[in-house]
C-alpha cells in the first residue's frame, strides 16, 4: 500500500506539480500556460489628432499642424459611479491607462494620481448645454510628467461629442467607439502651476482604431 501511495504521488507530481514549493502547484515544462492574461478584459483603442490651437508656452515644442498620437484602455465591465441615469462615471484602475505622444514627450495616465486619476465619462442626452448632446470622454493626469517640467499638474481630456444626440443609448460604456458616430472629437492638454494656467493646446481627433 505504501509503495502505491508513493507511486501515486510521483505520478501526480509529474502531471500536476504535486508537492510544489510552499504547497503551490508547479507548471510542467511543455504544458500550456493557463495563467490569466492581465489585460485580457480591457478594451483598447489608438488614435491620432492634429494640433489646431494653443495658448501659453509649452516646455516642449508644439506647433499648429503637429500630429498627436496615443492609446487608451479601459475596463468595459466597471460599475457606474455616478447616480444620474444619463451620466456615467467609470474610475479606472491599473492596468487600464492612457498614453499620449507629443513629439518626444509621453503622457501616461496615472489612475492613482492625486488629482483626478483616470476616469471615463458617458453623457447621454446631456441638456446642460445647448443643443442637447451625447458625449464620450475621458480625463487623466500625469503627476510625474508635471513634476519633470516643474509644474503642479498636467491633464488630458479626450472628448467625442455628438450634437444629434444619437451616438449613445444610455450611460453604459459603449461596446464600440466609432469616430463617425460623433460630430466632433478633440483632445485637450493643459498644465498649471499654483492657481495659474501654464499652457493649453487642443487637437482635432482624426482617427480612432479599436485594437481589442
């Protein structure tokens, strides 16, 4: 009987890693890796935009006509943090993030940033301004980038607006973000130090591609 138990344990150890370090199963060489992919549940998009206006002096070169590119990812299954039925707010956590590239400068959204972090907003039939509209947007901050320029805050707002109010149906995160569904799309980048604005520029979004 003892011999059978020993043989059984050796068999299980070979097949399933029985008796692995600290009581954990150990993978067998050549076996499929069943470890969950960390970003598998995230939706991800890439975009390109063209600078159309600016104010103030940026600590890096930015000119009208320059191209701004980037990506953003988010968890589409998050629970709405806003109460109103026409306004959705979805505060993202790592690994969800957004990245914006302006020449050699890279903005990385920090969900744990002390200011706003990284939040998606979905406004369906927003009547707070005329005309009533639909809007999909996200806001993010990057304190590390701000500190590198001696600033308090650097923020990005990505905003798609539909003045026909037909792009969205409710305040849930849309399953597909299509630029053609909106009448306009802009990316706003601003910075401040103390109570004063340091610089501000905006870019018109030219393309959005769903990566996954």
